[in-house]
């Protein structure tokens, strides 16, 4: 289970739903130090029958080699039929290594579970959905969190069991030095209920600061961006939404100055309500928009912010 010390990542709620869809007993593995709170929370998700706790500093900071050994060892001990995690940087870090160690295929970005060995996943930038079957004895899946309903914690707590991990838990192949993390009082982009995104049409970084940022504050929204805006240096790449960025599915997605290339749509097309602001009436984004405003975003955004 992805976590940040004592707090589980929000994607755990979607993982719980995916695991319930597969069926059978669901065990959650929480690894690291200072994880008592995360383990206790994991135990209250519906369908969870046991939480396995590996309390060892070797698993802090997501060292891939150490996590891989832990997961492979637990697979050997428990004989699990499915191993699932989130299709984000956390899951991408270690699950391919687990697949190699177990000599099985890994199915990435799973968006629907049709059976115990049949799944759907997007392909061609989300323009097609592939139905795939796996004949492997162990199914390894990375789950697209935005495609599954979020389960709510708070049920009867499952059993919490400590795993014995010895001195060999740290393989010594990789050493964590430091992490430079951006902090914000805004909602997390991938879990925000409202996302406001800007594209190349914002013209420069100042456009994001003076036009998008005030609207985000008013709506308590997360800020996103197209790859074109990131490549132009308007905003940092952790705001990028799309095929090569983050995948979001908020209740409301507002896009300003974004043409709507398929690579961007792949990252947000599951949004519940889509509002597009663009001066080009023929922009592809309008084809999937619930509401569209054709006009100059430098006039529309300040007026919209004022009236919210």
C-alpha cells in the first residue's frame, strides 16, 4: 500500500475496490517505519481481511530492490493469486521488478476487472480499450485509480499481523540520499475534486500566476497544465496532465488555452464535468466538453474568478 509515513495515499480507496472486484481474501502489505497509523487505517477498508506490517527502515522511501524482495518473499509464503498496486510512480518503481523475479507478465494501467484473469486497459492514448487475459499463475496488476470507485474506510478492523524482517531486508544496492518535495496547501492534483488547467494559450508563467491561481484559490482547486505549457517552462512538470503526465478524474475540470490533443485527453477524459475556454471555436477539446466558452481567456478568466 502506498503511504507517506503514518498516512495512506488516497489511491488506497480505489485499490480496495479493485481488490474486492477480484474477490477472495484481501491482504494489505504496509512497509516502512512509523506506519502504525497507516496499518490501522488500512484495516478498516471494506473487504480487507488482514494487514501485513513490515516495520523496517529498509522499506522507507520506496527503495525498489528492497520492496521487491519483500513482495516476492510474501508471495512465496502466502501463495497469493494477485498482486496489485497503483499505476503511479510508487507502483512503477517496484512492480516490474517483482514481475521479473516471478517470471510472469505485468498488466499495467488496468481500468476494469472483468474476472480473475481478464481485464481492460487503455491503449493508443486512451482511444481504444484492450481486453486482455493472463494465463500466469500469479496476476500482477497496476491499477488506474481514477477508473475505480473510492471505497470508504471505517468498517470493522481486520487483523493486523507483523512480518519478521531480518538484517538482510536491506540489500544495500541503493541508498536514499534526500528528496526535494514541493509543498502546497492546495488539494493533491490526482485526488482533487476540482482541477483548473492551463495550456500554451496562457502565454507565460505570469498567466498561470495572475489568471489561473486566483481561480484555483476561489474554487479550492488543484492546478494542472498541458505538456506544451510544461515544455515551455511556464510551470513545473509535476503539474502535467496527460499520457506522459498525471491522470485525473475530478468532478469538475476547467481547461483554459488548451487545444485538446489526444495525449492530454488521455489524462483527464474521465472527468465528470468538463469546461473548456478557448478562442479557437474549432479546438478539438470542444468535442468532449460539457460546457464551452469561445473567447479570450485573458478576459474570461478574471470575470469568471470575480463571479465565483
